[in-house]
C-alpha cells in the first residue's frame, strides 16, 4: 500500500498497479480497494489505482462529518494530483459511482470515462433499508469461515456463488481481532449516512446527464435491490450510447469478473484507448 496526506491531515491509502490507461476504482460505501481483486486480473493494459476512502480499509478514520460524497470526491482529485494524472477513467461501485457522477458534473475535464457498477441516479428504498440493517454494526461471528457461511445465506439475489468466493470476500470486509471479526471501516460512517438522509434528497439525474459526453458503461445486477429496472431503462433512454451489462444471478453488487460484466468493461476501456 502507498499513502498520501489529505488536505485535512489524514493518511489515505491506495494501490497503484500496472501500466497503461489510468483507471481509478472506487468501492462501495463500507468497502475498500480489495473489492476489485476479482476483476483486476482481467484488466489488461490498465494502470489500476485503488484508493481506500477515509475511514475505510487502511486509511485513517476521520470526524464522521467528513464522510460525504463531496469530500471523498475531493480526496480522489487530490490523489490524481498526487500521481500527476490530468485525467483518469473511473470504475465506480455503488457509492463509488455516485462519486464518479459528481466528478463528471463538476470537473468533466479530469475524466476519461465512467463505468458504473449497480448504481444510478435513483436509489431504491429496499436497498437502502438493507444497507442500514448492517451499517456500523460489527459482525456477530468469530471466524472468517463462519462469516463466509453467513454471507452465503444472507446475500439475497446471488445464485451459484461458491463458498470459496464468499470466503475471499469476507477477508476484504473484516479483520480478526482476538476472538472476533471486526469491520474494516469506521462505525461512525452510520452517523454520517443518517445525517445525510435527514436532508432533502437531491435530484441526481443532472449528474448522470453530465456523463453524456464521456465513454460510459453500466453493470447491473439482475436481482439488485438498489438499482431498479425502471431506473436502468431511463438511464439507457437518456444515454443510448452507454454500454450495458445485465448480470444474471447477481444482486447488489456484481463482483465484476462475470462474463457479462467483463464484456462491457473491456468495450468501455477500448473506447478510451
């Protein structure tokens, strides 16, 4: 892991691997750069940059008021400046896709393209309820093996996923501390989300519409409870040139190494070469 200092004094961790087209992979709300371990081996000719957001993974925790999409977007821009990147592509999973849309609307000159993983301008309440059901709560398991078995049972919408994959994933999500597993993120992230939810919901369609001039793709879990078919249909209507993959047997979020996802991601990458 490499690090940089944020403008407010945090040590932020990131990986910078490979050579070629610069792609910044932004993870979901509680996740970290390890989420892209599954897709990374399939991305040839790519310089894959994987930051851990503030309060997640190997990065420092911060006052929860700074756990916002706007601040995290500024952290991404600071990372780009730190690496000397004038422009980069963004592969954004869930919250990472919201950050990408925000950057596309405010600093489009810094982006080469955007690929969204199971996220759009409308977030379904069922998915939000699922997230709030676990956000900020420590897992009630004592081993990675137990966590993997629990995940296989709890992750609705995922079909034909071997236990070995869930075992790999829980190693991304948790750390062993004594006789318990703990989350790899600041539990105060829950407070930040609750406070954000108390504000009026902004209209995110203008942020999505701002991507129209960039190479854009969407990976959609067919069983997602966060991104509805109706939202996807409207996204495709507004942006007919957008690449699209509907991944069967996946909920929120696809792992991105599924055949359908890889086909669209590779086509998106070729648009920018």
